[in-house]
C-alpha cells in the first residue's frame, strides 16, 4: 500500500468525527464539507504527508486543523455580515444514503442549540464546541483561538452560560407565542413575503427530519431570506398547535396527523423551525390544537 493511500484511509477513518466538529462550529452541512476538504488538501501536501508519519494522534491533529479552518470561515462570514448560506435555497443532499447521513448529523445537534450557537462570537463558538462537546483541553483550544488557556476557559464559560440560558424556553408566554405563530402562518398562506421576513430572525434556522425531507422538502435552510422563500405561499393546511407545551403548528388533513412544526421564538421573532414527520416521534408528542 502506498503512503498516499494509507494517508487517505487514515483520513477517512476520521471523516465522521471531523464532520461532526465542523457542523457544530459552522451550522452548515455544505460549509462543514468544505472545511473537511480543505483539511484534506493541507494534509495531503508533501510536507504534511511527511509530518503525518510523525503524528501519533492524527485525529487530534486533524481536529485542530479543521477548527482553525472553521474559525477563519466564521470570522470571514462575520466580517462580511453574511448569512451562513446566503439568500438562496441550498441544494439538498443527493441520494438516499447522503440524505440519511445528513439527517443523522442534524439529529445529533438540537435545533435550539444550533440557534444559540449562532449567537456566539467565533472564538466563543470554537471554544465551547471543542471543549464542552469534544473534550479538547483548554491548552489546545487556546492555541487555536490565539488566546491564553485562561482566556479560552472564559470564552467557553460565557458560551456555556448562553447555551444553558437557551434551555429555558424563551418568550414562554403562550399567548405571545401564539400571536407570532398565527401571524407567521397567515403570512405564509397569503404569500406575504415581507410579512414573513418581519417575523423571522435574520439568522433563523430551518431543519426537517428525514421523513419530512422525503416528502419533497429540503433538509436545512439558514437565514430569513431562504426560509421566507421556502414558506411563501404555503402552510395552507397548517394549524396553530401546542406541541409539548410550546406553540408550533401541525398538519393533519382529514384528521390524520402528517407533520408537526416546532418553532423556537426568541425576542419576539422566530429563530428556529423544525419539521417533524417521523411516525415514532409524532406518536411521542403531546399535541393540542389552539383555536384562532
């Protein structure tokens, strides 16, 4: 076996882990794949190939490289004030296997967590993901974010407080939530694009489970423009509902539950939307229709 082939096999053995790291940092499947591809290009260069033979923990080395690439991407995104995926609808994964892998990845990161991670600074996000999710020591985190270990610890601590605060349902007043959801569904049905934009947080995240995706939808959208475009003129059969104590929507034609839409509201705007159509998950939900 050639050294290049052996190196490729070692890299592939770490791909799933690296994809999980990059996705949590970037919140985008396509950007995570770009980061992994860049990491492979850096590893496959001649100097890196020589160095890799001396690396005892290639997984750790690759995690560091991917983290640095992601940090650069986050900083670049922030400096240009861009939405993660821009205003256009991203292409869905191709093929059943790709779609299932995407769904598994998305399921491993809760919607509320993905939403709150986007509110963190790039350095906070990197520190929190690496340390709290992947147990990377603060000494290593510090070298990636260009801070001291103590400063890296503070970054992760600030991020942790934000994440823990997100566990408390924002805008818990049911009447207030219902008003926002009712307005969103009305704007969707009426094709009121501008109305949808006013109700959506600029960094809103939409995700659908595998079953919902197979119905013809996309698995993931980022940004108010993309989400508003997707919902514009739709939701004709959706009704406002209480889903496990939070206001969302449900689609149940002829009384047969087809799909529920979980909605995360923060600061009076919709920050996260999750379409759930998996039969097992639907059966475990507590649902109550809320009359208009």
